[in-house]
C-alpha cells in the first residue's frame, strides 16, 4: 500500500481552506460603514470583533453608523513558524457614517506596532494604541 494518497488529504484541506479566504468580497451595504484592512510586508491583519462580538469574515468590518470598538489580530511575520508574533489591537471611533468606506492601516516602527483608521478622503479619524504582542 502506498502512502501518497494519504499525503494528499492535508494538502487538499489546506487548499480548500485558503480558497475560502480568497473568495470575492461581498458588496457594501449602503446603510453600513465598511472598514477594509491593510497590513505591511509579510504580516496578516485580521478583523476579529466589533464591540466584543465575533465577526464572520476576518477580511473586513461592516458596522452600523455611530460608535464602535474594532478588535484586530496581526500575525507579524505570518509564516506559521516559531518566529511568528501574534498581536492584538483595538480602535475606537464614535462617528462611523453609513455608506462611508474606511481603511485600518497597520504600521510598524521597530517593535512598535499600531494602526490608523482613515476615511475615504485619506483623513486620519482614529488611531490604535500599540498592539499587545506575544510569540505565536
């Protein structure tokens, strides 16, 4: 008996998992504010929670107008090995507007990691404190 077919199972599982993440982005609801995520280099920035509640798709946030707290996780050096660092960050903003597109942009300067929330005009509207990071 050959083991080659058994080796395909983990590989196919990984391909299916990654293809689910790469699916098309849903259309923006005009009654909601849309928040996209942008990271640097080999990092992965993932949406985690809105106002403490888990979200379904880690690629973006969509929130009702008004005040919200966004929680994100940054996988710094996202290679899955022992050098990866997992970081948690939060941003609070009180004036999300329906139909507006925002972008949460991660930046690193040495060991300090933060993110800036900008509106569709590129104006900074909120900023995170430094992320809390732990080895992954």
